[in-house]
C-alpha cells in the first residue's frame, strides 16, 4: 500500500524541509510505502532542491495555472 502526501509550496523551503523531515520520521508497517509529491508554484528559494533531497516527486505548476479553489 502506498501513502501519498501531496504538498503545494511556493517559496517555503525552510518549512518544507521541516515538514518532509517529520514525514520521513514517521513509522509505518513494512507493507506501506510513503510517496511525497510536491506541487511547486514557481519557487525561487530552493524549495525544489529541498523536495529533491527528500526524494519527493516535484510537479511544477505556473502562477497562471494556480488557484486556491
């Protein structure tokens, strides 16, 4: 079983690092796998690099295509 966590981020590298570290520290049964998906909204602060360091899949989204809805 895969547990997917999807996080939308824009210029929040420090918070993202703390969040991903906390997620990686969770214990799960051996039958479960953690999948991290970061939807990046044109970050310029290293958020994409942080996500990559934690093995997350990064999905880019442009400012024009993003909405809170």
